[in-house]
C-alpha cells in the first residue's frame, strides 16, 4: 500500500522545488504536509495549468522549517509552515490532468487514497517525460 500526497505548485514554485529538492507549504495545507512520512509518493499539481508532474518520493518526513530561509523570494510571502525533502528518478507530466482525473478539479485534501496513488503512478508511467 502506498502513502501518497498531492502537492500544489505553480510553474515558478515547481522550479524552486526541483532546484532545492524541497517542497514547502505556507497555506492551509501546512498541517497535511507536516504529516507526510519518509517514503511517501508525491505528485505536484498546478491547478492553473492543470498539469500533473511526478512521481516524487519524500526523502524526509514533513517537518516545520527543514531549511529556514529557503523560500525568501516571492514564492513564499509568509514563513514556511512545513517542508519535505524530495527525490526522484524520472519525472513524467500529464497535461490537462483534471480531464483524466476528475478528482483534481475539486481537490480539497492533499492526502491521496492508495487507489488514487496507484492510478496516478500507472498513468504517469505512460506519460511523456517532464522537461525542466
């Protein structure tokens, strides 16, 4: 059984996540990010472009301020409330992902069910590689 989470990123934020190998959250999902366990499967979703990128693996559990000051740019105007270190091998991308996965259109919770994690993993395996 997979433990999985959807992390929300904009284009700029995703670039920062990739370069720092760190995801941060400063909004209402901070508590959920803090509950991520090492080894969890993570997917980045940009609701504006409706693009899904992944899979990532949590290289750490979510915690408060793993890397203080990592987000001292416009990306995070507030102090980060939770961070998780990321690792990955091959990233893939699904454009217009909400058309294929209707639950993305009205997503309210970061944690994914085991079935949704497996569904996204299977779909990403067949998707084009992500180019940074």
